[in-house]
C-alpha cells in the first residue's frame, strides 16, 4: 500500500492527532490536570485550525499556489488531487471549506466551558470533545468524498455521534427526547439516501463521482435515484418538507450542541450537496432545477412564518436556520462557480452570526438555570448591555442589515441566482428578508424595550472562553463583510472546481 | 434464472413497508425494526444490480458489507438512546416523548 496518499489528507491526520492526544490525556491525566482540560483542548484545536489555514496564508503572501516543495517546510504545503483511486478528493476549495468548519467548531468549543463545568457534566467533559471531533472527521469525509460510499460513510460518521451529543445531558428528559428524535430521523434519512444511491448505481454501474457524470442521463432510474438521494440530504440540511425534526432537536439538545448542529452540521451538508450536484448531476440540470426552485421557495417562506410564532429562543433559531438553509439553496440553484463562491461565503458569514447569537444564549441560560424562553431575555440591555449588543449585531447580520457581513453574503447569493435568470426566485427571497426582519426585531424589542421579568438574570460577567468566542464572532461579523478580498479569494478557489 | 425485476419488486415492497411501519408504529423498538427493513431492501437492490447488470465488478457487494456494518452501529446508538428515554419516562412509546410540543 502506498502511504503517500495520506499526504492528501493533512487536515484529517492533524485532527486525528488532536483526537488521540486528547483521548490519552482524558484517560491518563490526574484530577488536577483535568481541570485544565478545556484550555488544552481549545489550544490544540486552535493550532489545528491555524495549521489548516497555512496554504491560504502562503497563497496570500507568495501568490496563488505557492509550493514549498519537500523537506521540513513541505509539511506545511497541502497537495491537491485525488487520493485512494478517486475515493477522496482534495482541492483548494475543500481545504477552505474544512477550514470554515474548523473555525465554527473552535467557536463552539470555546462556548462550552460553563456548561461542561456543571456538576452533572464535568466527569464527561473529555467525551464531549472527543465525540465532537469524530463528527467533525465525518464531515471532512463528506466534503472530500469522491465516491458515494465515502459520502455515505462520512454522513454516518457525522450523524451517529451527533445523536449522542444531542442526548448528552442524560439527566434531562428534553435531551433524551431530542436524541431519540434525531437518531430515528437520521437513520430513516440515511436509509432513503441509500435507496437513491442503489438506483444510481444500477443506472450507471459505478459509485465514483467522476465516472458517474458521463453516465447520468435523464432516464427514470437516474431521476428516482436523484430524488431519493436529495431527500436524504434534505433531512440533514433541514429543508422544508423534511424539517420537522429540527425544532424539537434544537430545543432539547444542550445549547452548545444546538449551535454545533445549526452551523457545522448544516454547513457540511450544504458543501457535500453542492459538490454532489455540481459534479455528478450537472447533465440533468433540468430535473433538479425545478425541485430546488420549489424547495427554496417553501423553505424560506415556511421557515420565516413559523419563526414568528415561536416563544422559545432555541426553537426560534431553529426556524431561522431553516430559512437560512433556503438561502443556501439559492447559491446551489445558480449552478455556476459564482454560485459556489456565494454559497461558501454565505456559510462563512452564517457561522459567525449564528454562533454569536448562540454564545449569548448559552451565557444567559447558564445564569438563569436553563430558561430559554424569549421573555427570559426581557430587559437584558439594562442588566448586560454588552451581551445584548452582541446579540443585536448577530441578529442584524442574520437579517442582512447593510454594514454587517450578513448583508454582503445575502447580496452575493442573490446576485449569483439573478445572473442565471432566477428573477422571480430572487424577488420571493427578497420579500422574505423583509419578513425575517420583523421576527429578528422581536428579539431586539425583548432585550431593549420590554421591562425585565421577576427573577431575570442580574448583571454578570461571562468566563474568558465565552468572551473570546464572542469577540471573535463580532470581529468576523464586521471584518468579513468589509474585507472584500475574502470574497475574491473564495472566487479564485471555486473557479478551479467547476469547469 | 429468476428475472431481475422480481428481486426489485420484493426490495421496493420491503422499502415501502419499512417506511409505512416507521410512520405508523408507536413503539420505538418497532420503528427500529422497520428501519432495518428499509436498509435491507437497499442491500438487496445493490446486490441484485451488481449480480445482474455489472457481474464483472464487486462495488455493490462492498457497499452492502459497509452498509450492514454501519447500520449495526446505528442500531446500537439508537438502542442506547432508547434505553435512556425508558429510564426517563418509563416506556418506549413515541407518543409519550412529546414534552417539547406543548
């Protein structure tokens, strides 16, 4: 066997090193050392994240595709191409997408400190980090898959530990409920995906993306295969006819896990979907075009309308994230390199905006004993002005108010769809942005205008980890929108992928 | 030899019986059994396509082996979570995991 194939998987190998080190640390470390577990884990993961960014940094300094060659410095350059006979594809775009997932995971890990310090979770703190990293490995494989078997293995590696994470608060009934609902639905969705894949295999005789492309024609077998496959991924991405699990799982799961589900899991599913659709189903655009058009419209609209009547803030963000998934579909429907750029940029911005909101939610929730009703946020401005400011920036960015990054990400994604002649779709999406502004402002109203309730949180200071993550999120919300070089850079990456 | 269509009819029936069972059963263990039907229908599909249409290769067979292993893992995790639910509410009826609906 040729081990040089592993050179294409540097991010995976680096993640596995972090994973094994943390595992051994958790097993063999003394009680005293375990108190520093959070610090060690976050530092190691931050190093892993920075390591993943090296090729982009080198690109920025030395020009595109700078190669350091072999030797010591060679460790820091990332080769691109097909590994393991085309099973695993590494391109500049997949490296960048994995980096987005890394940033999001790092921010989530920073936000977990308060929750994991509590008495009933402190003894399984190590487990949380280890399981999270396994799901992340699965998502890497999903993004890099060049074969439907690899895609399936990645999806399952991501979904099974996520169910364990959703049921992580084992003494809470809600958490057990969330775990049960998640595992049953994800098992069903993987069965549906598999059924689709079996028909695709029957129609084409191969599981490799690159070999399959030429064989894909719009005959009934391929269309059945595509529809079942798409439905299975739709469950993961929580598109509307398949979204029913989302609100319950998001509400019941621990807040940090909800943040992870809504950002990292959804982002990885979106990346996998865009690669599969662009690479494999490019020939039958006429088929998926109508499906995605219709799904985008009902996903955005229903997500928005249901968000209006939510009383619980985690449920509220569940429906808000459903409608954001609808916007992601707008980038996919464009079917061009511009669409892929806009979608990747959209996910990057969504990571920072959504995690800022969830950071505030988990900080408040840890102080008031797990109360996540929106009315628990009444008068937050009086008691904690800085936290409510962060929350305001987050929801404004999600709604797309101009100086913040959320405006630019929506702008680019609408541009990409509009350039392909999707005028009606973009118009409907624009109308929905106005609706979404209404319900996002309900949170602002609760924080700034409503009088605080009896027993609301008093003034408190969050711990250093959460503060770091919130500061990073705020920097991201401002900087990514203003630094136009980021969008241009993603553009250069995505043009290599399609045609 | 039995024609390929006969296998496909059986597997499609199994798939939709599985989906029907998943939707109508109230017991979570029975739902898991229905899911098992779904996955096994897929496995039959893969093997039949491989044997009849592409006899020169083994991709479908390999996929079946992988899917059996992964489904076993999935069932294990699901059973663990169901046991946890049982400890919390005293039964495994999906109608009773409705705390978040109200």
